[in-house]
C-alpha cells in the first residue's frame, strides 16, 4: 500500500459520476480484468494506491455542483478492501455524499460494507443508495480458489439480506462465469435462487463467460496452472487469444437466467439495470414531506 495526493476524484458526465478511492486490489480474484495492461498500472496491482486526499477532493467537487446525482464507486477497485478497515476513506466520502444530498451506488465483494450500513441507510432514506454485490461461485471451496482473499458467496448473500432489511436496494453482478469451472446449471441456479429469496432489484449478466485482455490473461492462466492442471491448455484450444471467452453452454444458461428473472420481477437487461442505478430521485424529499 502506498499513498498519493490525487489531482481529482470524480470522473464522468454531470449526471453520471464515478470515483475510485483506491487503485489496485488485494482480493486476489483470479479473473480480475482490472489487471489488464490497458489500464496502465505503474505499480504492482496488490500494492494498492491510496488517494489519501480523496475526501477533501470530493468535498470541494460537491460544493461546486448545483445539480444532485448518483455517485458510483467500485467499478475498478473495490472500495472495501482490507485497508479500508483502518483508513475509512470510503466512509468519509460517503459521509460527504450524504451531507451534500447526493446519492451513492457502491459496488463491492466485501462484507466490510456492513460497517457502513447505518450510513448507507441514511443516504437511501434521504435520496438513494444502491449496493451492488458480485456473485460468481456458489460452491464455497471453489469460491475460495477463484476469489481467495475476500468473503465467500454465502457471506455476500448475508450482506444482501441485511441491505434488504434496511430497505436499501441491491443489484447483483453475475459475472464473470468461468468456462469449464463454474458454468454449470447447479451454480447459476443456486445463486439465482438466493437472489430471489433476498429480493434483489436487478441482476447484471452480459453473458455466461468472461473476457481476457493482455495482462489479465497471463495472471488467469497462471492461476489455472496452479489450481486446475490442464485447464489452461483447454482454454487455449477452445479460445486462442480471444477477448471474449463464452461458456459453451452460454445460450442455455442465459435462458435459465432470463426465465428466473422474468418470473420474479427482477430487472435483468444490463442497460435497464444501469439506468436504474444512475437514476437520481429528484423529488424524493418533496414526496416524503407530503406523505407525512
């Protein structure tokens, strides 16, 4: 871990803002796209870059914004890595978002987010908060291999359940699904059943598969050699150096996914999910006043 003084913290258009407080990650997920060379990391991925002045930058940025909107975090680096336990930069930023009346969309794999559930509830009651949780692997032992340094799927589902109890809407990222490893009907169905049970608002799944870029591919293949002997060669035979790596059973599994979502009223078109996440409730406070 190393600290830097960042020049800015918010990126995006006026109504679609995002921030990454950390750069790099310690979760160790074997498939992580953020390791790709195109993102031009100049330091080891596990040597997390900490934007130590993120709260001050966010405070300054939000003071000057006249129109409220949702502010997203977690798209590139998880805001609830182990270092957040001590640094609390994500919490400080969420406090600023709440104080200035903006909404928050937080994406994570970590149960550390439960430390901030009271604050997330306040944001949601005041404007809107959406918690997004990645789920890929139902089997606990396999999950510990694929996503080794973060809580397993069972614990993440407990997080979703706690959010639901507080009235905080949730969206699940059912991605990536790894061909020949967790691309089974049993895995997909088990995750979907739990999503239904805990009442998620939406599920994002572009396809049953993953993507591999230079940098990411090498790390993934090294992990396959360690944990799944012979699997790398199977990938090379099936996909070569392709960017898109779909499961051979993708069509059937996507059919199951869409059927479960339709039957249970879960948003599952990716663009509709993103629209829901980005939509800021301009009149929420006004409505709540008249409803008293």
